């Protein structure tokens, strides 16, 4: 055997020191990029949320513990503002009004949105794009314009609603004079604006359901109604839960519609027939500068009520889907 056959090949020359250093720096930068760059991407959201979301919440909580005058002294009183809420008749009146409008708007709204989404999801429907765009139009209309139109519809003397009711023998209704009538008028306005919005969200959830499930069910002999209960609703549960919570938050914070229905009156009618919690918070916290601390307590009460109602809705939706 020759000497050249047993000699190992020469090892490659090591890279120059500057090239090795650049490689180490590049590897370090890659690891840092993979580890920390996602936090930089989401940092703007948390920065904006901290400035315009978290700080106002903490500031409001601090104000709620004081006898806070916007132009005067700030005296620490602990939980006195929250204790006063339990004996405040106007607060409970606003709470009842809010829940009344919430029930008359949210429940029919979600049921109608589910029905419309199911209809728009059918394959036999023509001009789907047109109907999907048309159903969203009420949501993009100015709320002030909506309030003006519905205010005219629900006028006592010359309103279209009272004229239609007179055709079946019903006397004229003063829609702003009673709680039940004002709740109905405001809920109608809310339903008209937000049903299309919720319909499109539910429709997007329905379109994400695999078509194979419907085809297999149809082969097994399941009809449209059974497919809806056994496939659509269970698979739509996360989307429906999102819509329920979103509607709950909006319903508990109802402000613009009743304010415009009251022609700008913050008390919501002569006897506070339709003053909501958000309107009462505005009255105490901004309209009356000397009771800003109490208004902050009302704001935190609204927040806790929203959390509680959303939790109840979450539990009910989960149990109904089982």
C-alpha cells in the first residue's frame, strides 16, 4: 500500500477571525430576533392600551374613592360612593332601564341575526354579495341620522308607527311618556342598527364550518333542520359566544340612542323613564362637576355589571351547546 493512500486529507483552513466574529454576531442577532421581535410587534397595542385604556381605568378607580370635585378639593372617602349606590333610587332606575332595553334589543337581535345568517349561507340564494352589503348598510349610517328618522317614526301625533297602529284600532301612544314604550322605541332603533353587523359575524362563522359535515349528514338522511341543530349550532358556538358578549357590552353601555331619543336630555325623559346607566354616569361624572367621584363609582359599577352579565351569558351558551 502506498504512502499517499494512507495519508488523511488536509483539514480546511479556519476562517479569519473577523469572519468568525461576524458569524457569531449574526447567530446572536438571529436568536434575539426570534425571541424578542414578537414582543416588539405587539408593543404598540399595549402602549396605546396602557395610555388610553388601562390608565383611565385606574384613574377612574382612584377617583371613585374620593369626594372628587373637578374644580375643587379631592377628599378621600374610601368606599362611601359605592355604599351610596345601594340607596340611590336614580341608580336603580337607570339599572332597570338599561336591563329593559338590553332584553328588548339583544335577544331579538341575536335571534334575527342567526336567522338571517342562516338564510344568507344557503346555496340557492342568488345575489348573495348584494344582500350581504345591503344588510350592513344600517350600521354605517350616522347614529344621529338614525335617531332623527326613528324620532319621526315614533312621534305621537304624526308618527308612522302610531298611524299604522290606528289602522287596527289602537289609540295614539306617547312613546316618550312611559318606560315600556320608550324601551320599545329605543330597542327598535338599536336592533335596526346592529342586526346586520351581528349577521355578518355569524355568517363568517358558518362559512368556516367544513362542508363535508353537511354532505355526510345529508347522505345519512338528515334534513336541513337537523343539520342546523346538530352541526351548525355546535360548530358556531365560539362565534355565537363572541357575538353574545359583544352585544352584552354594547347593551350595558347604551348611551347615544336614548340620549338622542330624549332630544339631548341627559336625564332621559321628564321622569327618567329611559335614562340608562351610561347616561347616569355622564350626568354625575361630567355634567355635574362636583360629583365626579360618584360618577367614577357608577362607571366601575357598570364595568362590574358587564363582567357579571358576560360571565352568565358565557355559562348559558356553553351549557346550551352541550
